[in-house]
């Protein structure tokens, strides 16, 4: 199904990656993919899906429903579980970035994933203000890390400007 909706199939990959450790987070990723696909289809002016695409979406939706039923959790409990998963991931990223000598490429990947996981939380409604700020911080920190990586690889800054290459320090750990 890749190529039918460029850019959002990453959420299906995330779902596969986290399925074993947190099926509720995986279901939220899949639901975000379905919502995005439907939204994109409507925005593109085409509200008609081919039978193959429709069957594929129905399979994903059926798997989401099975996961929800098997969990026995209410929608509010599922929201809390996804929030907890994202909080743990966010705190790990903050700790990793503060670690001297952290792998910058890995930090970039984790920051990108975190921004995407924050987007997944919108399946439960508007983001809480703290997550809006965390998302902005991840994007800003990602820019700093990219700059620091370029600095290390290409020497893009003079010695007196190297302070701009440090990732933004956040003392804002989630609880």
C-alpha cells in the first residue's frame, strides 16, 4: 500500500515497531494513519476509494478494533496509556540529548519520531498545551542537532559561534 499516501505510511511502520511492547500505541499509530489517509483523500477532492484501498483500510480498522476490545480499556484509559508511552519516550530523548557525545544522527531520528508520536496523540482530540510546547521544543532541538551535526562534519561555524551548535537544554521532563 506504500505510495498510496506518501509520508504517512511511516505511522504503519511505527505501529509495527511498537506492537509487541505497546499494542495500544500501535493501534493509535494505525488510527492516525487511517484518519490522515481519509483526510487527504477528501482534501484531494476524491472521496471514492478503490475497492482494494477500501478493503485495506477496513483491515486496518478491524485490527484496531480487535486491539481495543482485547485490551479491555476505555477510550480514556487508552488515551492515558498513549500519553504515558509518549511521556516515557520524551523523557528518554531529553536525557539522551543532554548526554555528552550522544549520537547526533540517532538523536535526529528520535526527535523526528517523537514529533510524529505527538501527532498520533491527536487521535484523542486536541493536544494538551504541554504537548504542543514539547512538540515545538522537539522541532527546535532537532534544528539545533542538525546544525551541530553540520558543524562537526563541515565546520560551518567559527570557534566563537560554537555555542549555537549545542542542543537546547530542557529541564522540562514529563511526569
